[in-house]
C-alpha cells in the first residue's frame, strides 16, 4: 500500500487535478482504511465506506475496485473535515509512515476536483463568504438580520434558497463588530511591556461573537501585550475549501500572508481565537501556497490563542492573580485544536484558577466549518454530536466552554445554555471589564 509517488496534496501540483491520479489514490487509501477500520466511529464517511465494501464483497464483486463515482461521492459528501481520523491514524506523514495516508486532505482534493468539474454550488458559495455576510449584516443591519435568523418562516425560505438548515442555531450578528470596538478603545497604559502581537480575529469572532475577541484583547493587554489588529486581514479560506473552491481559498491565503508577513518579520506572533482558522493558517496555507518562505514564516509564527497563553503559563509570565473562581467548567476540546497536536492549552490554563474544576470533553460537535449547517446533513450532524452533548450534560457543569464558536452554537442549541470561549472565562476570573454586548 506504499504509494508509487508521494500523494499530491497541493493544488500547485499538476497531479492534484488529474482525475485518474485521484481515482488511484482514492482506491489506495480506501483499501488501507477498509483493512484497518479504526475510524469507524468518527464520522459518517467511514461507515458509508465500509458498508459499500462489505456489500460488494457479499455480491462477489470485489472490494474497493468495485467502487464507482457515486460510491466515492457519497463517502466524500459525508466527510466533515473534523481531522480526527488524521489525528488518530498511525499511517500519516506526521508519523513518517510509508503509507503517507491523509484522508481529510484526500477528501479536500476530491471535493476540489468535483467543484472544478461541476462548479461550486450556490450553497457552498453562500457558506464560503462569512466575512462578506458579516460586513453586510453586522452593525446597523444586525437587528433585522438577527430577526431573520430567529423567524421560522424566513428561515424556511432561506433554506430553500441557500440550503442552510432552517434548524441550525446560527450565530447572531454583532451590533458592534470587533474591529469597530478595537479601533475606538484606549489600550491599557501597560500594554506592550511584554511585547506586541497580532490578533487574527476570525470572521465569526469579528462579526458574530465579538465577546471572545474583546476578552482576548483585554486578557492579552492585562498580561502586558500590545495588540495589533491589521484591517486588511480577511477570512482564512476554510469555508471555500469546504466547498472545493480552491481559487477563492488561495486568494484569501495570499491576502492574509501579505498582511501578516511584514508583522511576522518584525518578530510579532499571530494569535487566533479559533482553532479552525489557526489550523488553516498553520497547515493548509503550506499546501495552498507551497514552497514560499513568507508562507512558512507566517505558519510558524501562528498560535491558537489559548496555545499562546499556555506557553506564557509554561514560561511563568502569565499572571495568576485571579479575583474569582469559575466553579465546574465543562470544556469541549475542539477537533481542529486536537488536530494541531498542541495538547489541551485551555484546560491547562483554566485549571490554574482557584475554585475551578475543569472537565475535558473530547467529542466532535459535527459542525466542523460549514457541513453541519447544511440542510441535507443537519439531522445526521445532530446524531453524531450526541456523544458530546451527553458527556457535557453528565459533567454537572456550571459553565460550558469551547474554543470553537460553531461547536458552541451546537451546544447552546442542544443544552439550552451558552458556551463561552475559554478566554472569556479567563477575563471574568481576572475581574476585567465585561465583554458581552450591552
């Protein structure tokens, strides 16, 4: 099962777009997965894969070689890019295994070829532009936009037009986007004593749930950091990758690298309050824009927000003087954070707060970018999220925390309680100003 050539992971590789090369790689990888089956419980792709193999075997038609285009498409459609199979797989390039197996990246490649051949769907075009939607619907437009999100009748119409599930708990649009709040505020007098850094805000934090961004700024300044917020930053491009729109993702990667690289050259780290976006900048940009020193520099300088704070805890520069405890915290560890293999940074930081008990919950929310918002997958996503819901409920929590805003939306919908970013809890424990919108 060792490939004759290294798999084509980058869109810059001509083999990436070769249908025959893709088919051969799908057959090779699916054969390895069929023989292993360790990932059967992670997402719907693997049960669909194994059921088809077993069906063909029972008919005496072979195994993976019996697959047709419809079989490959079905497995591809059910992959929601949680990355857990890669995180757990023993056959990956990270493990220096000769199989060089990367199932999530293969699914992205398959989706990209489908989009190039068939076009990007309207559903994926809408979901692929969260920053554009945020700019249009936040601020003065937030009230009518949020009314639409809460109206059952209008959500039904929206689902018919866009394919976004009428039942998914969409995040609200902010009355004051993070960037507007940031530009008008006065930094702490001591901000910058420990150095400066760059905040890559993420679309959801900027335009939908700015409390996490406000808390990030306040916590970082409280610990002596001056915060830069480059206005030219844009969406990381993950929603475009979800829909197979490689060109759109690459354009956004180019813009973000051009924006961040001059600051990285000055020695500034980039912190990101969302593990999906930090994953994309750290890993996917290296494939979208391969072989470039500026991309590599930005990747190496990027940290998930709580990862950065955990490193400050490790070097004993994080302030540990807190005004209040948090009680029982049920902390959901997002899949895209686990895929970065940086441990449990938020758990490590929050458990330093007195009168605080933090329970880790390592289950998938089955939203993972845009997949869980799609009408055709909404109920299946809820089904796969029940392990997470059950474990959070069993923790006896006083407060729910997750680094992933869309996982938080799922948890809020299932449990009727808000899920907050860990940095918001840290902000509260320090006794810093309230960050919720008034």
